[in-house]
C-alpha cells in the first residue's frame, strides 16, 4: 500500500531530484491549487501529480488492485479518490494548467524514463 496525498515520500523525492538535476526549478505541494499537485512548474504552466497506485486506483497495475477482503469498502474509498482526482484535473485545466499524472509503479520501474517523459511534457508547447 502506498501513501496519501500530502505526505512527502521517497518516490516524490526521487522524481524531484531528477528534475532538479535536469535544471528544472519548481514548487511543491502548492496548497492553493486544486488537488495540491506534487510538482508545480509555473514557468511552463505545468503541474505533475505523483500518484500512489493503490490510493489513486491505478487499475492497470498490480499495486492498484482492490484487496480480496472488504471489497466494497475499498472499492468505494478508491472510487471516491478517483472521482476527486478527476475533478481536480478538470479544475486545473480550466485554470489553464497542463496536467500530467505519473504513477508510483512507473517510477519504480524506470525512473529515468519517467523523468524524460515529464521533461518532454513540460517543454512541449512551451514558448519562451
Ligand atoms: Zn501502478
């Protein structure tokens, strides 16, 4: 099981460290933005969410699967989180932000690959 939004766990730190190394400067857990994005790249109009697979319902991966016991309890809880996440993404987009979500499992699988993708996403459409 992973984490709840707002805590500052190691996967987030890993990504931040890599982005910093690439020269990006950003703010973290900006409280005045919907959903408190994990990384805010204001200059690029981009925000990044780093989602724990279990709590945010990454159904495509093992870690996101609902436990076999108390299925309804977990289903309801995770569904609520998914719904809240989607609502926050819509709000952010309406505010003009570009939003990217990355998953815990992707970071664990290949940190280099995911930071490259974040870099590409951040720089895309950006006009100096
Ligand atoms: Zn996952």
